[in-house]
C-alpha cells in the first residue's frame, strides 16, 4: 500500500492534484511530490533509500531513480552512496515549496502554460480560453508557491503516528541486536 492515503493534509493536496478527473500535474511530478513527502517525514531517521521509497510509494524503481537524480540536480535533495547512504532534504522542509518540487518535472504546468500549447499565449496574444484559464493558473501557481513541504508533513496525528512507528522500530532493532 502506498504510504500516502487521503487521510491527512499531505494526502489531500496530493490526491487533489492527481485525481484523474482533475489532474493538474503529471505522474512524474506526483511521484516526485510523494517521494519528497516520504523523505521529509522520515528525515529524523537518516537518509532514505530509493528502494524504500519505490516500495512504499509503488513507484517503478528505475523511474524513481531518474526522478530522484533530477531532484538532486534541482537542489532539493542530497544523495549519499554506500552503507548508510540514501536521500535527504538539502534544505529544511519549511524552505521547500511545492512549486520547487513540481517545476523540474512539470515546467509547463507549474508555470501555467497555455492549455492549447501555444508558445506565445499572453494577454497580448491570447488563446481561445486565455481569459478563463488565467485566474485558474494564477490561483494554482499561488497555492504551489505558498504551500511548503513542511505544511504537508506537520499534523498532530501524523506526529503521534510517527513517534509510535519510530519507537516500535527502535525496540525491534534493539531486540534484533541482542538476539532476542
């Protein structure tokens, strides 16, 4: 099961963006967003392996590798190879906007490109739906720019659940080390 379900703020935003009837971002950008949320949520545990993200989010591993490399090139993530390696946020989650996550993968959508794909769609050279599309794009862009990654991961319920999970993991690791 993917770690993101439509039961918390992160999930609601992602579910709204990926609803096939109202898709605002590509599947690639959805995967990037889901990976970033998972990495941010598990930040205190240390680097997150690509295989962990792929398994948790049900993303094809090679496809995810391309996405994660782009996120590193875009300055969103740091990666470390080898034992203890994986992916971590390059900046605090409070300093990373959804626009910064989506734009490397959906430049046209994130920047509010013309729905007809016209290269010069503007107020001076409008496409047939420009006047109707412009306020939608403006509102969408504002939401992406004003919503930070931290906004999606910080909820009291989520923090309580993460604390329980971390405690359970710690107990399991100790038991494994002591051979119990």
